[in-house]
C-alpha cells in the first residue's frame, strides 16, 4: 500500500491526472479512492472530476492542485 501511495503521489506531482483504470494498469491499485484519501490525509491537495464513459459508467479523474 505504501509503495502504491508513493507511486501515485509521484505520478500526480509530475502534473498528470489519474483515473481508476490507469491506477490498476500502471500501479496494480484496485482502490484508487483509498490511496487518494491517504495522500490527502498526508497533506496533498487533490481535486477530482466525475466523468462518464460511453456506456454510462461513472468514474473519477484526480489531479494535484499546486
């Protein structure tokens, strides 16, 4: 879990966004929302936007606010 937090933190700090599918593919993370909460609790400012795919499934896209 800690290594996923570090990897996701570095990803966001590089100016990129992340969504649950990217987190699973890139970092093996099934619970992105939990990792985002850990990062927020550690002091990062992270925003999200809810999106909808072509099948109507909703998902969150996260990014760091600098």
